[in-house]
């Protein structure tokens, strides 16, 4: 009797981490998959779809550091802040506990993350936004005219007060007719208790309003540093989950710092 050989599934460690917060169910959740070798883009996209989170990070050892990729349920991203912070948290907690610094190789160049106690500091590229016209669809979809409009990867819409940012109720159906991949729409204003506040919307994405967006602060930090004439800034993202970001403008780089907490650890059988 011939017995069929049952394939042995690949086992991939997976973590879910809430980033830019010290409390579970706050901040921005990201999945982190630790790999021995890269999977195909199709496999990584399918895993991201299955996770159904804003971002899934895939990480593997490379030389003295690590390589990282980020996928939404729809596309591969060029940069993701909260999933990078989540990945650094996983590495420092479970893989390299004796170290306080890690360098990721990515499609946006090398990204260094260091830790001091419970706080992780990410060294990211600065993306200075420049004045730009605003399309009628975006204006209609956001529902309130901004004072000024800028753009780098993302649109940056400036408002006068935090209350205006809190009150914005965008027309998701209308904005979903706009393809901004891989960018989004930032609305921002001076904060009542912090230097600046923001919200971030991504038309056509499975999660329309991102809870806390590290990569958006690659533009927000140089924007507000110039406007407020200070390089160290405290920021809050005003989503339902909310998040706090400690920011610093350092030339052509920005430092984005925050905390993280592990929600779960499991195994993917691929």
C-alpha cells in the first residue's frame, strides 16, 4: 500500500503589537511576521489580507541587521512607521533582548530604531511637504476647506484649531473614488495640550482612518518644526484609539518615538 506524503507546513511566528501606546487596545495595531527567507509578494499580500490589519510587517535577518517589508491588505507600502516600531518591539523583546539598537534595510533606505527604557526611537527620512492645489473631490470629501494645502507622499491639510480636526466627518464613499496609492490625506492643526494634532485618511484602503500613522509624521515633523520654530515636538493623532508621538526634526531625517505593547503571539501554518 502506497502512503501519500503529507507536506509539512511552514511555521511562521506572528505577533500582534499595539504601537504608539503603552496600553492594549490603544495606538495602532500591526502584525509582525518573522521569516527565515522572503515569501513571494503574493503570499505576503495574502497573509496581510488574512490578518485584516492596516499593516503587516515581514522581517528577516540580513547581515548585522534585519530587512523589513510592509503590506496592507491591498498593496506593498514604501514605508510604515507603526509597523516598524512594532517590529523593533518584537525584536528587542523576543529576539535580541541584549541589544538597544537595530537597523532595518527597507525600500526607503536604512531605518535605525533604538530604545531607551520603554520608548523606541525611529530614525526616518524627512518628507517635506510643499504647497499644492487641492482637487475638488478631496475638498468635497473632507467637507471643510483648509487654511493651506501641502503635499509630499500625502496631502497635508492645515486647519486653525484642534476642534476642527476632531469635528471633521469625511465622506468615505466619495473619497474612495480617489486613488492616492500609496498616499493619504492628513488633516492637522495646533494642539490644545500638544504641539500639533492630526488625523489620517486613506481612500480605498480597508481601514479608512488609520489610528496612528508614523510615516505621515515624516511630513508633519518638518512642517510643524518650521512653523513653530522648534525641533522637538509632541504630537497626538486623534483617532478613536489615539496615539502619542515624540518627534524631533534633525535635518534631512526625523526622529519618531513611542511605546508599544504586545497583544498576541502565534504561529502561521503556510
